[in-house]
C-alpha cells in the first residue's frame, strides 16, 4: 500500500465513523492526510513528495491506530498530534487550551488590518489568547511592536508560554493572567480578541470534538455576547486615541447586531465571509456609549 492509498482508506474510515471537523480541516480527506503524514513523520505540506511511496506493515499499523484513536476519542486531531497550524506557522496545543483556528490570523497575514494602524502602533493586546497563537502571529507580522497576551486561564497561559518560547519571542510577548481587561494596563494601539462567543443553544448542540475543548473558551452565555458586552464597555479606557479593536464573533453576527444596534463597525473579509470578524475604533465605542 502507498501513502496516498492509505490516506484514501483512512478518509473513508473517518467518513464512515461520522466524526466532525473544524479544528484545522473541514473534510475527511484533509483530516486523514494530516493524521497519516504525522504518524509517518512526514511534513504536512509534503504529500506530493511521498504520495506514491510504499509503506511497511508497521507504518500502516501506526497510522491506522492514530485514525482509530481519533474516532474512538472524538478529540480534535490537534490534541492527538500536539500540533496545530495557522497561516503556515506551527503551534503546540493540548487539552488545556482551545485548538487555534481564529480568522484573525488571516487578517494579520494578509495586511487587512494595516490601513487602520500607523507608525505610532507600538503596543498590541491579544485578549483571550488561548495557546498564544495570535500573539505570536502579531509579533511576527509587526516586528516593531510589543505584545501583551492575556487569558483568564492559567492552564491556557502555560500552553501559550510553550509557543512564545518555541518562536523565541519572550522578549516581545508578555503573558498576563487577566479576567478580560481587569489586569491589563494599556493603552494599546491594537486589541485582538477571539473571545468565548458561542450562544447557549449552540453550546448544547456542539459535537464531541468541540466539547473536548475547555468550555471556558467557548461559552458566551444565552446569546453569546456576555463577555463581548463587558469588553466593549471597558475597552476604550485601555485604548490609545486612534486605537482599533479587532473582534471575532463567529456565527453570532445576528446576536451581535441585536446587542449593539448603535455601534458602527467594519466587517472584515475572511475565507469564511464577511460576518465572522469586525473592526471597531475607539471613537465608535465612545460614541455608542453616549446616552
């Protein structure tokens, strides 16, 4: 059996088992390729180089056991491999932190946020940092800035520390334990936030792969906006005059607009459309808060 034949067999097995995707892949073929290549010790972008390579029985067994573990546990593949990728950058992850998949990563990589920044942009906050991936990507995208990465979870910050050290960014990224903005100082020129925003009905319907993640990193209350309300109320006092906040709210745009009908925001284009991530200025937050 060749590598590509094994991937096709494992893909069919994942389909048959009815696992759910969304933690780095969105289909059985890509998930099977990830698991098989990882089990065989090949780079995830190296399939073309090894697709026709014949496999020894031990190699087949090792890869198939990993796929069966994925099916039996219903854990995201990233928890099994201890690795996730965002914008081509590798990050360590385990069950202490949510699997990184923020669309904000795309916006950092493609420069979408840049027009709202200036040569005075020096301080960035990654709020609800999880495993620290957005903080790392921000530091890589903007070599001149310093980044604070904050999370309420000490476990998540322990994972973030691994990633900060892995990318040798300890001199520019500071990890802070904070309940939203309570323990951060500012003022910040850019705030990035991918907060818990899943509404109660959606939380109750999540497949096992999502329930394997810390609920603290997902649940946003009845309409998903509990933490977002606090954030938007408190953010201006932690922002510089021309600062902007980039906020991911996933599939909750309807609930967001119902909660903040007066707030003027800019919806940013991502690979998932224009309703996942928004940008709001400090001035707009102050205007919306006026009686």
